[in-house]
C-alpha cells in the first residue's frame, strides 16, 4: 500500500528544505506560514490547499512540477 499523499508531500517538502539547508522556521518565514504549520505539513498531518502548495513552491524557489516529483 502506498503512503498517503499528505505524507508523501510532507516528506518531499522536508527533503527539499534539508537539501537547501534551511530550518523549518526559515521556510515558514519564506512561505508566510507558522513554523508549526510547516512542521505539520512535513509530518503529513495537514491536508493543505492549492494556495499553500504554491507558497511552498515559492518559498523553496522551485516550480510546482518540481515540488511534486516524488
């Protein structure tokens, strides 16, 4: 059975953040979100909106396509 999309997306965000060597706090600042929200997303406990997905792509300075390359 495949991992739920929320967990796959969260892992992708975490992997990309770690590759850029930035903290959750820095990513939260870049995305105009709270650190707790970023943490929840990375753990796969949030079902986020398309607007928030776009904020993550912008905050990580990558395309939406790249964000979804699991």
